[in-house]
């Protein structure tokens, strides 16, 4: 009896280990990550709790860290290879110096990234909600225009023709395409207050196409070889001639620009 139970538990254990190693996450990496997080990172960051104003925090929340970042950026950040995000320091209201972020080894960074993916996924984020491969150049340009029209530039920096422009009060967005998970960024945009309440962050009242244009624009920031979607190369345009398709599409784009620009003017007058 006992022996049989032992065998059952034993094989369950072996199966579990197999499962974990098939994901490339070992139990010892996970406990190592937990140790680093609890000894170091939680001195400044929160890993759980409810969203709160940045003026009550010491550092950005990592509650949803498993959904927010692209992994290469996260590893780069933790190993000290990424540019600071807050030029004036996160709490510029307390001190104007940006302090150096603690650095961990490559293997600890990977263990932490695995830990986040396992324990800090944000259930509010719908995987696949935003399709980066469908962002057109026109849409991204419209997003860039909206970014300025909605005063985002007052608090966030971006890269325009190789120059960093904008205000440094909040997160630098010039590398956002390398940094953010697209689906997290889209969910953030749906209602920023779900992440950073009472922080002065712009309360979005954009329509979905407007929001998608801004997110598409941000996902192209910092990505030199960003591949824009060209509807005239897609299956729907297969039968039409390429030049006719291009002319047609540009025409639609031009009309839409006029209409949307008018809508935005009305918003500003209202
Ligand atoms: C002394 C306080 C402090 C400690 C300790 C600390 N951080 Fe940070 N962290 C910050 C600050 C401040 C920022 C904002 C970045 C900036 O100022 O440019 C930040 C930014 C980050 C970011 C990017 C956040 C975002 O989305 O804007 C991540 C990820 C991060 N830290 C992870 C960690 C991890 C993991 C550890 C533990 C190994 C850690 N931090 C330890 C203060 C700290
Ligand atoms: C009044 C200043 C202000 C304006 C204007 C503003 N933001 Fe923000 N933004 C913030 C603050 C504050 C946060 C919270 C992060 C932080 O603590 O700095 C934030 C956060 C963000 C983040 C997430 C940053 C991160 O990594 O956690 C994105 C993306 C963003 N804003 C985009 C926008 C867009 C797009 C607009 C225009 C529609 C905009 N912001 C307008 C202040 C501003």
C-alpha cells in the first residue's frame, strides 16, 4: 500500500519536473528569483496589491510585470544595458537625480523574467488583442499626430527624425516598440487609470481606431526595421493592379485624415 503510494507520488514528482524543465524553468531558478525579488527588488517595487498613485510609490509597479515587457528588453534592463526611463528620476517631486538601477547577473535576470511570466501575468490583458503586423504607415503617422494633438508629448519623450523631443516627467517612450508587450500597451491605453490612478496620466477618450493608431505608432518607436502593413500586397488586393491599389488606398487615407482631423478640432473646441 505505502509502497504503491510512494511510487505514485514519485512518478507524479518526476512528471512535474519533466513538465517544468520542458518550459525551461527549474525549481531552483524560481526559488533563486524569489529570493532576489524579496531581498532586493521589493525595497522599491510592489509585486502585488492594487494600482496606486505614483506619488505613493518609490518605483513603478511590477504587479503586471509578466505581461508588460518584451523579454529581451527586460533582460537588458535588469543587466544594466538599457537607457533610464525617467530622465529626472521616478520621483522628480522629491529629487531631480536619476539614480542608477541595481544590476543582476544574466542568469538571475532570466530567472526573474521566468518568475514574472509565471506569477505576475495580468489577467486583464487579452493576448492577441493588438496585431502589430497590421499597422500601416498611414496609421502610425496618424498616431504620431494624435500623440501631439493630445498633449502626450508634454510628459513623455519620443524620437522624431532622430531627435528626442518631449517632456521628461514620465516614462521615456522613444524605445517603446522594444520595451512593451503590444497587448499590455493596448490594454493600458484602454484605461490608464487601471494601472496608474491619480497620477496626472491622460484619461483616454479616444475611439478604438484612434487608440490603435497611437499604440501602433508607439510600437514602431525604437524599431528601425519596423515592417508596416501594406494592404495592397495582401490577398484582398491580389487581383487588383498594384499601382491602382496604391492610388486607391492613398485616396482613402487622405480622406480619412481630413475627416479625423476635423473630428479632433471639434473635440478641442468642445
Ligand atoms: C533602490 C530602488 C530600486 C530597487 C532596489 C530596484 N529597483 Fe527597479 N526601478 C527603480 C526605479 C526608480 C525605476 C524607474 C526607472 C528609472 O528611474 O529610470 C525602476 C525600474 C524598473 C523596471 C522598469 C519599470 C517600468 O515598467 O517602468 C523594472 C522591470 C525593474 N525596475 C525591476 C527591478 C527588479 C527585478 C529589481 C530587483 C533585482 C529592482 N528593479 C530593484 C528602483 C529600484
Ligand atoms: C500630465 C502628464 C501626462 C500626459 C499629458 C500623458 N501622460 Fe502618459 N503617463 C503619465 C504618468 C504620470 C504615467 C504613469 C507612469 C509614471 O509613473 O510616470 C504615464 C504612463 C504612461 C504609459 C505607461 C508607462 C509605463 O511604462 O508604465 C504610457 C504608454 C503613456 N503614459 C502614454 C501616454 C499617451 C499616449 C498620452 C497621450 C494620450 C499620455 N501618456 C499623456 C503622465 C502623462
